[in-house]
């Protein structure tokens, strides 16, 4: 058994035109992670036998292997969603991590075509209590083990996921490896040399390289053309693209696009997506941050989600920092400080923006954080949302600017839809900013 190769970047179909009365995903040319299976791709032999999971703090867990016949390695994190495992597995924000599911039964309803959030599976390993080998759903195209094997991702089951989750909650996320029990000595040696995935330019790994107009010529219900915006891809989820396409004509852009290039697409607003890794990484995340700052200085409406929120925080002179165990799941309560309303949200992040007054809350024992920086655009940030559990920053507004960000995911997939109207808020903000004349 060997280590898994680096996952491929997003794939895109060649035809981006409208394709008749089919699903939006097909019309805008999104390649689903199940497409290869449906088109007859061979599913490799599945892993089996006894396995061992080793954590960098010395913890050891035994279990059974499933998925691909590779070693798993990365930062151990957990997610609390009871459903939506396929969406989580295909969320690019999990790149570089080993994903533990706290819900004990994973794979019950199988793997479905059109449910993926990208073209690939992004965790570098999966840990579950029980992986269902025979899913019970008429639309299932594969089991979770077959899905992981097809995408060359290993898994380990029959481990004590409750103990793992408690360990991470108490002591923080930690590096780990897993593989066959007979490889334990080699795994331990490999773990001693393992480096944090946050040192890599993960945004570069999961983003597109060339700008594409997703829904060219899009119009509203009465035939008026939709305003055109640019969506910076730092690891964007498909349902974000779908949600934006309901309100805008969308130019899907790579993270290293400059503001001058943005303007060449004749857009009226800028959106920045979710994504993996440290927002202060000097690679493509920093390039995206600089583009956001330039857009704010040019008085362009801006919206950011998750990593996009963190990048706007950095551009506003706020620090970002690694959280003890982050927020990953579909049940995170957030308070809108303006209305007092509590929203139940879907989240997936291990870094946060420091509160301007309270500082770094729920921080990781490593103390990893960005250096104190300058405000690159001159506008004043105001905290709009906070997490109801740990009071960490969950959203920012820029005073006197048509700019806002949220740490959570309004598009859900999986999760509740409390925050979905935020896309309509962005459209209304764009309309008001230009008076309806773009």
C-alpha cells in the first residue's frame, strides 16, 4: 500500500452553452464527481483488512480499511452533519485534511449523481464509525467505499470516532496518518516527518486556471439581462455558482486574477468564494486578498463567503488565526447583531477573523495567526455576525460601503437554508449601488 497521489484540480466540460431544459448543473457545464463512474470508469479494488490510525500526539486507534488502497495523511478534523456526506467529501475546503464524521452511519443512501460540490473528492482520508457497504436508495450509483476508491481516497472504519472527536475538541486539530496494521512502524516514521498541509498553496490546488462566463446572456423572468459579476474561485462549491446564477450573470475567475483583469470583463460587482488552508498563505490566497482590496477601493460592491470573508478581514487590517478545532457541520448558530435574530448555518472552516475588540477566540494551541497588517482599502470593518457558541466573528460589513462577508455558507449543501436570502441581499445591494443602471 502506498500514499495517495495529489488530487486533480477541478475539471470543466468544454461546452458552456445552454443545453436545453436540463438541470442547472448540466446547463453551466459542471463536471460532477460521479460522472466518471456513470461513464463506465473502472472502480479499483477496495481496501480491506485491519488498519491503524496514528495521531501526532501519540494517540492510536485501530479499525478496518475501506475505500482506496493508499495511506491516508493530513490534518485530522471532524464534521457533525448527520447527512450530506457526499457534499462534504466533494467540498474543496477539505483539501489536505483527514475528515472524521461524527455521525456513526455514513453511506446509508449511497452516492448520487448531481449531488457533488465539485469534480473530485478532496479529503486525503476519511474516518467513520461504520461505512455502509450496501446503500439503500434507488438513485445510488455507488457505495461510499467505491466512490472513495474511484477518487483514490482511503478510509478507515470501526474506530472510536467519539473518542477522536473529544480528543480534537480538547486539544485541537492534529496531524495524522492511517493505513494497514502491518505498516504501523512505517506509518509512524512517516508521521514524524509529516508537514502541515497549510504550508502548501491549497487554493492553487483546488481552483480553476482560466476565467469562464458561466451563464452568458442570462436574463430574469421578464427578459431583462442580469447584472454581470466576477466570482473569484478559491475552491468554490457548485451550489454557490448555482445560487449566484439565480441573480447574476457570472464570470468564474481564478484566484490570481487582478482587478484590472476583473474590470476587463465588464463586471459590476465582485464575489469571493470559500476555500481551504491558511488565509494568510503568501500564495494565491494573498493575490485574491489584494484583488478584493482593490475592488473595495474602487467602490465596487463585494461579497465574500468563508475564505472570502477571511481574506476581506485581512484586507481590512484584521488578523486571522487558526481555531482549536474550527466549525464544521450543518448546525452552527449565528447571531445577527443588527437584528438579534439567530440563524442556524452550515459551516466548514478552521481559521477565523479576530474580533476587533475581543481578539482571537477559541484559538488553536499552536498560536498560528497572521501578522498584524494594514487596512488596504481604507474602509472601516464592523462585526455583523457572531457565533452563538464561542462568540467568534461570523460576518463583517464595511461601513459606508456596499460590502459584506459571512463565515458561514448561505448556499448550504448540506445544511439549513436560513441564510440563503443573503444572495438576494447582495443582488439588492448591487441594484441600490448603481440605481438599477449597470
